[in-house]
C-alpha cells in the first residue's frame, strides 16, 4: 500500500482525519470514452484495455459490466495479483492473475507513471488504458460502468441496458444512496482508528442494510424488475460481506445471511451469468487478510467462513 507523489513511490497506509475517520481520496483520471469520439477517446474494438483485481469491489463492478455487455472481445483485461504489499498492486503471478501485456511492468504504479510522469495520488484499480495514446483514460469505477454500459453498444450486446433512459435518474439516486453507507461504509468501519468513528460507520452501515432489506422484500432488484448498475454495485459489497467484512472489518452486528431478502438477492445475482465468472472468492479473501497489514498485521488468512452462495433461492418464483 502506498501512493505516488510527483511520480515517486512512497509506501504507507491511509492517513485518517483528526477523528480517526477513513477518508477515501478522489480518483484523478476522469476522461471519457464516447461512441462518437467527441471526448477525444472514441469507442472502438481493440483500442482499450482494463486492469482490474478480482479482489477489489470497485474493479469487480467493471469486470461484471464488461461480461454482461459481451465486451470481452472488444476491451482487453489484465488481472493483477491479489496480494498487495508495500509496492502496491503487482503483476507477480498469483493463480488467476496475469503478466502486464504491453510493457512488461512489474507494478501497476509504472503504468500510472507512463501515463503521467509527475502523477500524484493512489494507484488503484480499475484502470481503463488507451493503447493508442498510451495513457490512462479513467480510473473511477462508477464512470467506467456507465461508459461500458452506454458507449460500446456498436460492438457489444446493445440489448443489455443497465441504466436505461427511463430508469437512469433512479439508478443514479440509488448509487448515490448506497455508496456512502454501504459500499464505502464497510471501509469507513474497517479502516477507522477510533472507537467513535468505527461505531458511527458501523451503525450507519447496518441501518442502510435494514432499509434495503425491506425494499428487496417488495421487488426483485433495487430499481424494480430490471437489473441495473445499482445492483452490480451493491452486489460487489454484499458478496464480500460474510467472507471478509464481517470479521476483518468488524462489521459484525449481522451477516448478510441473517437478512432473508438480501441473502436471497445475493444468491440470485451470484448465480447469474456474468457475476459467477467474475467472482473469485480466493482472490477476495487472500487480498484483504494478506494485504491490509494495518488491520491484520500477521497476514494470517482464516480457513473460513463457508458462504453457500450456490444454494437455491426463491427470487424468481416470488417476483417472476
């Protein structure tokens, strides 16, 4: 774990604020690929490449969208090693990860410096790389979701719409609602360095889960009868919850398995093509327990728990 400052790597953990609260730094690369090329980055097959980690919930969102939109032959993919040490994300060859395909880099930070020699900031996944201009287009997962969902329809499956126009405002509002309390909420609890900061984040997290438990008792997906980007974003947090967040991040008031509607919803999504193949539970558990030594100094990875995501569910029967 670390960051680049003026292109030079500095190892170190996130610095909390004066109250012990975790503050997530903003992403830096925010350009956009568009179907018509008006942004300067035109959607076209073979030009762009994604760097992701199966361990990271933000990167997993984008991997799922790429799969659902059938863009595997359009946008390339490289998976980093789930073990993130003092040098940050690397390409060192854990099973299921890949070597860096274009420059033979050992570390993801080298790609960032290739794009911007004086880059200052965290080195995160996902990354969308432009192979023509040899630069990072975007490293903000929510923006990448929308790009892949809407700008590559000429090359992927245009019938899959995860933020259709008639639902887009609702999808965006739902994304806004689940991010601070749930998606980032687990990190706010797990990375807190004071009792007050931890308790506030943890209580807010479970209050939000309680709300969505009720919502999912009345409809199949977060925004109604249609699978959307919002479901993808909630899924990547829920699928990690009982496996790592419950113990590792002390989010232990309840498990997702203790919520009947959230648990059935999670199982349905996990068993949906596009989600199943991009969910690598071994990468997830190894990354959190091995990489986050401020939280787990021994790097001992637990044997459990068993999370029976393949069990039957009744979501289709209930909501058709």
